[in-house]
C-alpha cells in the first residue's frame, strides 16, 4: 500500500514537471505578446456588440482603433514636448524680474517689419497694448516684450501662417531665448491631430494661448485665453443680454446645442453622441454634417435628417431662450460658442476634457459654468435639472459680470492677460480671487492703491464696512482774485482737512494771509493742468473728497446733507450742479446740455463728493492719452471723471438739493498767466439755464460737445447713465416749523 502511494505521488510530480518545462514556455510567450499588444494599443475599447449598446449608439458611430487621426494622450504630449522644450519654466526660472524693478510693468511691442503683413486680429492685440497705460516706446524701460510677427494662426494650411519664424526671432537682439517675451496664439496644429505644435521654438517665452491643454500648460507661467473671432470688437463691445428685471422665471428650453458634427477625426466622438440627449421638448440638440469640402463622401445615415432639423431653429433664438448651452470641444479644445454663451447669459455646459479654461488662474469658473465630462454626456440632462433656480440665477448674473469685465472686447482680453502677469511679479500686492470674481472686477481694482477691501468704495455693503465720517475739502484755485477759502468760509470746521490746489504761475500767498482755522490747511503747487485736480495727492487721507471750485458757495446744511447722502452711496459721485448728455441723430454725435431738465447724467466736480480711490483710477488706470485730451480741452476733466465712475459702477451720479437762491454765475476774475489763462472758471460752464454766454462760453460749450464724442470713441461706447433721481432732506411740505428741522437752511 505504501509503495502504491509512492508511485502515485511520483507520477503526479513528473506530470507537473513535464507541464512546466514543455507548456510553460508557451504560456510565457502568450503573456509576453499579449502585454506587447496591450501596450501598443492604447485606444478606447472596441465596443461593437449591438446587444450591449443598441439603445445608445450605432456601430458606425463608435471609435475605430485603426483611425490614424486619433492620437493617444501620450503621443500628443510627445508631439508637444518636441516643440515645447521649456516645459519646466516658472516665473522664478524663466523670467528676469530685474527688468521690472526700475520702471515698473512696461510693455514694448516690436516695430513692424516692412513687407510683413499681420492679421486684423493681431493688429487689434498690438493696438490694445499700444493704447494702454502699460506701453513704452523705449525697450530699455520694458519689463515685457511682444513680437510684431503674427503668431495667432499656426496652422500651416492657413493663409495667415507665417513661415520661418524661428529664423526671424533668432535675429532679434532682444529675444534672449524668449525670456520676458509674451507670445499670443489662437490656433495651433493642423489636420488631422491638431496638436499644440506652433512650428517654432518659443524658448522661455510666456505663451498666451487659446484651447490650452492642461498637460502642456505651465501653471503660474502661461496664460490661457479665450478663442475669439476676427469680428470681436477692439474696445467697448456689446453688453450682455441679461437686463435688469428681464429674467423670466423659466425659459423655454433647458439645454440646447446647435452646431457642426464631425464625422471623422478628432473631436467627432462627443459631437456624434449629442443626438442621444435630444428630446425635442426642453432639450434641443441639433447638428449638421454639411460642412467642409467632402462631407458627402463621409456622410452617414443620420446626416440627411439632421440637416433638415438643423434648419428649423435659429441659433440666436436658442441662445436667448435657453438656460444652459452645451459647449463641446471642436477640432481644438476651445470654441467661439463659449463667449457666445457667456454674452447670452446661457450657462455654459463644458464638454472638453483637458481644457485649461481661460484665465482660470484668476476666474472661478465654478460660479459661472458647469464643467462636465465627455465620457458622462448622458448624465448632463439630469445634472442640470438638479440645479436650484436661485443658483441658476446666480450663474446667469456671473456670466454677465465675467463677459463685461474680461471678455467683451479685445482690449479687455489683452489687459486681463497683462494684469495676471503683473500680479505674478508682486504676489504680496496681487489681487485676490475675490476681487477678480466680484464687481467691478480685477481690472478696475488697483492693488498698488491698497489690498484691504475697506479702502475701496465697492465693498462696504458686502463686508459691513462703513465710510469714514470725515472728508477732505479739495479747492482748486486758478486765479488770485478773491479768497481761495471762500467756499468753506461759513463752515471751516466741517472738513477734517482742507487742501488747496494752487494752479497759478505766481506763488500762493504767505501763510499769514490765509484764514485761521483749527482745520489743517495744506497748499499744493499744481502743474497748471486740468488733470491735476484728480491727482492722488498724499495729503488727502480721508475716504471722502469734497471737490470745490474757488468761486463755489455752499452752506453748512448743503455740505452736511450731501456728505450724509454720499455715505449711503460711496461708490457714486454725489453733488449739486448737474448736466446731461444726449444722442443727436441729425448730426450723428453725442450732445451736451446744461438746461434744467428732469434728466441728469453728469455731476460737475465744482461741488461734489466722491471717493478718493477715483483719483488713483483717474491717474493710474486711464492711459496718458486720455489725460492729455483733458488737458487740451477746457472744462473736460469733470466729464471724464463722470465717465470713469459710470464705466466702473454702471450707475448714474446722485444729485442733492440746493438752496433756491443758489445759482452759478459767470465770475469776472483775473486769470493767471500762461497755463491758467487757458483754464476757464468752471462756474462759467456750470451756469444754468443758459448754455452759451458770449464767445468764450460758446467755445467752451463746443469743446464739451467734442469732449463727449472723443471719450465715447475712446471707450468704444457711452458709459454715462441717465437718472431722474434727486435726494432732498424732506419728503413733503408739512406744518412743522423750519427752525425745528435738521436742515433749516434748505427750506427757506
């Protein structure tokens, strides 16, 4: 029995050894080749079983493993890295900060070479830089350089493709391997793979690119910009479609898409599958294959029906009447549809895996868009249905803010790019994401002024701050006739300080001839320019500024009440004399009137309260060309200040009541020589109701007309907002004695 068990054991052991030696080699070879095959094929699984996907897709729609146009992520990354050799660039390693220390953030654009054409879009980008406050003509002052070579379209099949860029940039003495250079690009790569290949080595240059892939994007160094068309306006731009009190409780459509369907190649997978979510009721998904030269050669069984349905709906009507808009990838990751949806307040539903969203370093897209996944397309309808109506409205409002603040014009796209780069130079003085994503936006909040929210006029209500109860009286003196402190003679104790801007060539009177007061008095020698009035003088320490002309006369009650009103509206201009603007259809220009009407859009700074931050915006935000325009035209500086505040707040100024006997007259006063002789007394232009008082008044009034027209052309639109509001200290006449009221002087 023991011998039998021994033979059985030996037989089993021998069989196992034979299997290992003769069959194991075949198993190893099978595993080896299977691994090689799995490693070589990295495409999606080939699902062709009709029983599994009968209700989701037709077999001809499914991805083909053998399609050479579909590159794997690894292959696309390798193609990018073959061109993009400075993958590890950061601001600390590939940017020379020392160039920005002496002259600040200045941008130099290369002079355009003769015979080197540029596209209309690139011309707009260069013009935006050259008209901005960042531009310098001296390369020695520059912190950043922008090429004159058009690099926007790097598709070598395009007519605007510029060849031999490598050779050209290597010949530039300032190139320095691309260090401190900024390159703009909208289209990269070509059929069939559309990789990020630019066709030249950008070296250590910062790349501002549309359709940026997250794999090739260098965080903290590159900038992702939106894809925009050549028709995109240079400045101004159309406003968003969402108006106040115009939001319907429920739009006709929940989710829409209307666009091209690619039958083959990159980007075809997502768009081919969009018809699965179409229900013909509140979800509309329309595609057409009728595009391209040889679309009929690749047409499938759905094309004819899709083309018929496609023509039944108007694209603009769908945008207007839908809550959500699908924004799938095209051949590249970005598309024009993204900005179109933002403007229409149609919440973008993004289906573009791997897309680095525009300005994502600053903008919180989670508050304005739904970021979906191409693989989870069928879950999109149920996902958007679950969003609460209050959040939907918040999404829509944020789309309008982002569109107006950063995307409505080429100017804003370029300036946002530059400001993001500028913030990287001084992280301790950079804008927070709160400032970028809250009205009025990052472009209008200067971190050089302050990094504390309470120092700006826009955030008092949101954070519970209150404006200071003190103000500074700023008196501009242009003549030596009369007393410079006459406007404050009745109430020298009201302001916390008095600042006199002396704009005469002759020196100011000695300190002994000025009125004695407990209020500190500061005399500043101006440059005899109209724009001096809004210079951010260090002497002004209070939030509120009361701007006065030397011949303005106000009572204590008027000043106190106006200041009380301003503390309720710290972001606006609050004052007394008002004017208005209008459009003259006969002459095709903007007009200006000083007649007493119910409409007002301008509060003259001869007697007005405003926040001191607007001095910094006026001097540092506005380009030098606008300030030169103001200095060349009489009485234009107050119009520009009103235009600036209206552009920032989108709100009209506030008029407060005046004494009935308070009227502005034409002062007859001795003017200072030279510069001051060209500066008219503002009261002459503020007179009411007459619009023209003699030859000088007619000339000044004509210049105000011209000022309005030039400012509207510069901004690209008319920022001024009209209003019919006037605030008084009482609501109605009553039997209470005037002596018992807080402002008895205003009711006499």
